[in-house]
């Protein structure tokens, strides 16, 4: 099942996975939805961080509707 990362880790996620194609979008305006490998999501939002065992992710800019898909080979899951 997919989950949305907290906005506080967006910039770290973009940096950790070298996300391109979002242009000049502010990391705070992004929604990052990730799919965790074998249900490895943190048990509560306090433990959420930018890196994990992800098999896919979608980064969507809420202000301009640009989006980028990241697959397992890019995420290392």
C-alpha cells in the first residue's frame, strides 16, 4: 500500500535519490507517494525519513502539476 511522505523530508528525498524533472518547484509544494518493500513502512510518522526500502515513488508538484515516477532500479529497493 502506498503512503505519502511528510513534507519535512521532501528535500532530503529529492537529494537522496537524485530526482530530476521537477525543475524549480519548491520541495514544500511537492507530494511524494512511496510504495514500501514488503510493508517496511515506519510504525508512526515520527520515524518517517527520506530513505527507505522503496519499490516505487511518484513525486507530484501541487502547484504546477509536474510529476516524476521513480521505479525500483532508481530507488535501490
